[in-house]
C-alpha cells in the first residue's frame, strides 16, 4: 500500500543582508541528506543524491550515496580505497563552491543497470570547509536504524550488530525524499538486505535518503511542511519491474560491509563505524 504526500521541490536562494556597519558573518556551507551531487560540473544533468552524512570511527567526515553513480570500465578504482583526490564531488546547486568532498570508495555495478545487489554504495570524504548536517530539505535523521534480534544483513561479518539487521517487511514504513517530493510506503520485501517499497524514487534520486517511520511519530503532511524525522534506514537504489518497483539499499547492508572491509584492511577503510551526525 502506498500513501502519497507530494510537494514539488524548488531551489531556494537565501540572501543575507546586514545594516550599514554591521559585521558580516562568513557563510557556512551545510552538507546534508537530500543534497544533489555532481561528479563533473560540465554534466549538470547527470547527478545523484546524498543519503546520509556523519563521521566514521577514524574521525573522517563522511557522506554516503549510491555506488552505481560511478562506472569504472577498467577496474582501476572500483571496490578499493581511493586515497588520492581524483574523484571530486560537487553540490549540484553550487558548483562554484568547488568540491564538497572526494570519493573514497564505490562499489562497481559489475554489469548491472541497477547497481550491485547488496553493496550498492559510495563513500565520500567531505572537505574541511563544509559543515555536516543531519537535517535535509525535508528529512531529519536521528541516528541509525537498530533492529535487535532482526534478520542479519548478508554482508554482516560474524555476529551481526543491531545496526546490521534488517527491518521486517510489512511491519515497517520508509519515508523518502527526492525530486518529486516526500513519499512513504510499507516495506514489502527485504531480500538480500534490499528494501522494496512503494515509496517513490526516480533517476537522479539514487543514493538519496530513506528513514524509518517510528510508530507514533508524525508523518509528513502539508500541515508540517512535509517534514519527518527518524533513524537512517538506507539509500535509494533503483526502479525495477517488480511490484512494488522501488528499491532501497538498507543501511544494514552498508554498515555491515564497511565493518567487514575494515576488518580485512590493515590500515582500515573510510566510512567504517559510520554514525549519522548530530549537527542540526
């Protein structure tokens, strides 16, 4: 079942003006869930979206998006740590700022048009000049989904942590935001750690935010500006021919794979131990 609450997204320009002689504060650039990102300013129509922003166990400031947003034809960079700043990431609405971060890891789609089945994610290290924020245009993320006793992600190494377990289908709803507004729908399947829901996405929303609707909390509506808050549950993955057609890579899959890769890497990996920022 789907319930649609749609609001068209519009670009907002905020103008700061001070009186004569007033001190002018330096602008602070926030990076948040729902931000559309480019990998080249010369192709503004080819974009993806940030799904979550926070820090890892090593103190890196991290943003997460979808792995299939990048393609690596010769396998030089896919599925390995990228320590050099060779893959800059830009805010689609403000490319003049310069890179907001650099890609440190992405899982190649491996021939699939919808990304790797269980590991379709990208890790971006943010530059020092930006401020991580938990508040997107519509969704505020309050930590990570934790499912004590739930089904473990297929990527979980050994005993799964609570953050590496999946939301049960038919008992949970996702709330997502993208180009067509804010949507929510019941999780109908979680095979392989991929949530299938009627919550709508479209091309360009890949990597964008999905949160769990906490029972008893307010759903997005016109009366609250189509806003909602809840723990980070995953990122937008694909539109498929199955019903319902909209897929989301669970946060459990991402966090479990990060922990597994970190355990296998002597120097560790970017994103391991990721936690959503508490910055407003």
